[in-house]
C-alpha cells in the first residue's frame, strides 16, 4: 500500500472521529439536556451566612408551580437537609458552600453540580415522578464526607406546602413567654 493511500485512510478516520465526538457533544447538551450549572455570581465566601439569599436557606414556593431551593453545603451537612417539592414543578436550586468544595447530587436525576465557596450555582430541574431521592455530597470534603447527605422528597403533583412563605427547615420557635411583671416585681 502506498504511503499516500495510508495517509488518506488516516485522515478520513481522523475526520470521522472528530465528527463523532462533536456529535456526542451536541447530543449530550441538546438531546439529553446536560448543562453546567449557570454561574450567576460571586459572593464573599466569609459572608455567606449574612448575604441574601443564603441568610435564609430553605425551600420556597415562588410561583404557581415554581419552587426555589436556597441551599448551603458545609462540613458536613446540607441546609436544608430535607427538600420537599411536588412532581412536575419547576425547581430552581441556588447554592453555594461555606467552607470547602462540596458536591450536590440528587441520586437518580440529572441534578449534579459543585458547591464552591463564594460561587453561586443555579440549576433548574423538574422531577417528573413522585418519590424519594438521596441527596449526596460527591466531592471529597474531609473526614465526615460520607456523612454528608440529605433527602429530596418529590410529592404528588397536586401537593402544596401548608404555608408557602415559611421556610421548610425552620424549627418551630418555642412559645414566647408572657412579659415578666414590670420592674421584676413578683405578683403578691
Ligand atoms: Cu461535602 Cu463531601
């Protein structure tokens, strides 16, 4: 076989492979809908707890069938730990990390991104069927990495939170004690 012919074969193979790889890329992003999380901004990683919206993590109903999940990752937990949304709703995750890089992966779904200190990640998802998913950290983040998990509960499509304004995770505040007698006087 002449050298020219061999060269032609190699060139054709190379072009063919390039087309296949490009095709795989387009198929993954347009066909399967795989995307990197949108990078929506930077915040001071030391001020996360006092920077909106991360000063109030939780699950919020923001529209007719729309939910927003403001999530924090830190060694070694997620906040909120339990996320409850109805099937078919548009759910937007807005997340960052407090200390080191963590992962946010909702098992059995395409929700999978990194939580990076100071960087805000934004990912949209729709959970089609009711069910329970494990939420796991998939970036090694230290001794308690394997303990860092949460739950995503997908309720029936007609489910709504009782109080749409209340953050899901807030523990009930204890009843406020009645005002003490003025000047510390004890009733006679
Ligand atoms: Cu957080 Cu691993």
